[in-house]
C-alpha cells in the first residue's frame, strides 16, 4: 500500500525528515505519533504530494507518486484545519467537492449520521468549529477510496459524534482499507489503532502494535509506554 525509502526533507537548514523508511502493507488502522517537530505533518504531506522531498522515494498502491498526480484520486484526506470559504453554504461545498472528485459518493448517509440536515443551507462562516469538523468528515468519508488519511479527526467533536466517528472508521477498516491517523489523543489511539508508527527527529523510531510497544518499554499502560520512549531517547 505505502512504501517509503530513504526520505529526506529540509526546510532551509532544518532537517525535518532524515533517511526515513516506512512500509505499510495495507489494511488496518495505523496511528502516526511523535512529539511536536518530529516530522509527522511533513511525512503525511509528502505522501499526499503536498511536500516534495529532497531525496528518497514514495510509492502508493505499488506505484511511484513522482510525476503521477492521479494516485491522489485513491486517497481520502481529512486536514487538521478545515479552511472552507465562509460565504459558501454547506450543500454548495459538498456539491463542489463532488464535481471536483467525479466519483460516486454517499453524502446523504453521512449527513444523517452527523446530524447535519438542518445546516445544509447555512453558510460555512457561521458554523461552530465542531460543526465544521462534521462537514469535514462528510467530505472525507463520502467517497470510496482504499487509503484514508485523517489528521486530528477528533478535533471539536462532541462525545456522540466521536462515537459515530469511531464506528465509521471501523466500518472502513472492515472493507479492507488502510487508514492513517495522526492525533494527540492517546485514548483514541489505544481504542482504534492496530499499529503505532512513532516518529522521532525525522525518522521512524518504532513501528508495531501497542502490546509490542508496552513490552519494549516495560510499561503496563499505553500512555506510560509513549512517555517512556521520550525518556529513553533523552537519556540516550
């Protein structure tokens, strides 16, 4: 599904990714974690083609992404910040995205799931942050793509909507899809993730299950295992 080899990326003098390698076979939920500045965002944007690496290769669905923009049609992406045109109505934005993607969609089902029926005629600039995030989720999940990338998907969601999001992610996993999630909510990771990909200083420090991580760090709970990684690297 995703293969990354020898990835390097600098912004000025700042080395953000350094000889990073990652192999994700496909199918399942992968949580991409790491402290601020570890390279998570740059890695995700490199996979999406939004950042061009200085060196290295990326393949998605067994094809190199270099000079191949069409692979993005097979990815559904939820950005961390939903910057929508404030003067557009919700239904106008949904229609615009459908016209751009030109793929079969299931927005009606998702609009009902997240209770957005009464917001369709409202302008995006008038919506709360939580409601905008629900619109963002509809736009992400209304297409049927094999790879889904979710950047901080829980932001602004109320408890009921969070439960629906978890159910939706598990449904997509059940279809054999690959889902990459970045988040700072460790409880969400512990509930949802099949594997952890932990970045540190621009490279993969750990890749494996939560149980493997806890065994490696000799911790009995997940949050302490994540904290132990930082302590180990500080002491190294």
